[in-house]
């Protein structure tokens, strides 16, 4: 880091420790971790104390955020539970198959008149960067026990899957943008590395790692502590192999996590579908949570803080519309004919929070020498920053209000689509899951 590196590390440690000590109280009052860490980042960044900036600290910053996203992707993929979607599969499927493409198209169409300084390629890049959603920005809303299980699982699945669907498109767009480091690969070369090589590496690392761990556990050759450390090595190894072969470390990490979980989990023939996978992944999940929080701090320092000094009505207008119209209309269209009530659709549409995936992709663009890198980074930073604030502040209040509506509606109408799906999910969930 720069000459202020020691002070920056001390400041980061103080923020992390301070938030940890009062995290329960802050969360109950709609003050989320992304809000606190982003605000702290703005404070220590170039518009504040000047302890951290992108110009001098590019290497450490990129390493941190890329590691955070890779671990989050590995963890999300490894904890996908197919059993939870046997009755509620339509919810994430509609959001991903209909909502996601419409969101990208709507974001691009909106950017064309509002961001006139960007080329058509850059306009599409902005839309793709801001398409993924992030549950960590509005945890209280996504995981609140009062809301229907189909909504909880559906939003969580959307957040875990849409980022992986967006990553190949982002890589292709970045490679096709003149002036970027990936431009020398070309679109075809990028497609081959991202869609073929990276998944193959993830498949090999995750599959072999899960199979070896399962055999080692059966033979009682691995200790409990090292069983939880192994996934960290697999996630890191898959991402590193993809990086050195100029592929996508994020795609490789996601595939590795998914295949690792499949290889580790006993088959249905054994009578139990749930292994100790959750316990095995504890270390990955905890480290991913920490690195994600630090990534929001870095975001506040190197992206959001400088972006606040370049405010324009075009960028602010795009950020507001991206979080409202661009999310609401595709979500409403995705659920046409689903039988879900309007409050459920509106709740789902509002909590399409933007966070870590968009943050990392935006930072990757901001570090490029392409002509449109600066305005692209600015509008992405403003959109994410506004999402962190608005979705964080509204999560507890709206989750409580929607939960009350759902409980009343389910009591009055037993055939309510949301409650029927909830009962089916509960019936099909193994007994040990219900006690969690």
C-alpha cells in the first residue's frame, strides 16, 4: 500500500472490531454492515483522510475484492439445496430466465439517453454490471423468518445464481472494449476461456477435492479443523488456475463450489441428502463474510468517495431508475401468471439490492485505461451506494410490514400461492432442516 498503509490497516481493524461489538444492535436498527463499512471507506479514502486510494493501492485492492467475490461464489454454489426448490423452483427460475435478461435490456436502453458519453458497448457493460443482486445488502429483508419461505429461498437463489450467469457476458464485453487488458484475447478467445476452460478447471478442482475429502472422512484421516480449511484451498486453487490461464477466476470458483458440494454430499440412495457440508463450509463462509465487508470499505474509499465529487443529474437519475423501474418492470413481467400477489411481487422487486458482484465488476472496469472507464465507474458506484443506503434502511421495516401482510393473507386464504408453496417446502424438507 501507499505510505499511509499502516494507518489504513489500523483504521480498517478499528472499524471491523467496532462493528463486530455492536453488530446485533445495529442490525436491529436497520444499520447494515455494508452501510457502516462503505461510510468508513468514504472517510478514509481520498475525499476524506486520504489513507487509501485506487491510484497507489490498485494491486492490494483488486486482490482483496477478487478474493472476496471468489469465496462468496464458491460458498453460494456449495450451499445450493435443490430440495428447497422442488416446490418453489418457479420463483428463482422466473427471475433468472425472464427477469435477468429484461433487466439487462432495460438497463442498457435507459443508459443510452441518460449516459450520452458512453459507447453502445459501454452502455451494455453498465447494464450487465448492475444486473446481479446481492442478499448481503438487505439481509434483514431476504432472510427474515416472517416472510414466506418461497420468497426467502427465491431471493437467495437469485443472488447466488445470477452473478454466475452474468460473469461470462461481462468478460466478453470487457474483452471487446478497446483499451482494456483483456482486449488482446479478443471476444472469441475470451469465450473459450470463460465458457470452456474456467468451468473445466472448476469442475476438476471441486470434483476431485470433494471426492478426496469424502474418502478421507470415511477413512477418518482428516481432522475436524482441516476439513473446514480444505474448501478454502479449493476455492483459492480454482480461482488461481483460471487467473493464470487468463480465464475467469469467478466462474471457476462458482463451478468448483457447486461440484464440491455434489461430490461431498451422499446420494439419495444412502437415505440422507444432507452431509456435514454446512459445517465443512464454515471457514469459507466466515472468511467470505469478512472479506466482503472489507470490500465495501474499499468500495467506499476508491469508488464511491471519488464518484460523489463527480455528481451529475444524468448519473443520479440513472442510479435511481436502475433501482426502481429497471428492477420493477422485469420482475412484474417475470411473475405474470405465477399466482403470486402484488405485495410479494413488489417486495421481490424492491429488494433487488446491488452489492458485492457489481462492486467487483465495477472496480475491474474502473482500473482499466479504456476511455469510458471513469464514467462507467461513477454511475456504477452511485447506484451501488444508493442501494446500500436505501435497501439497508428499509429492510427491517418492510420485512416486518410484508410479514404481517403475509400472515394475515395466509390465515384468510389457505389456498394463497405463497402459503401453499411454503407448506410443500416444509413437508419435503428433512427433519433436521426444520429444527434449524
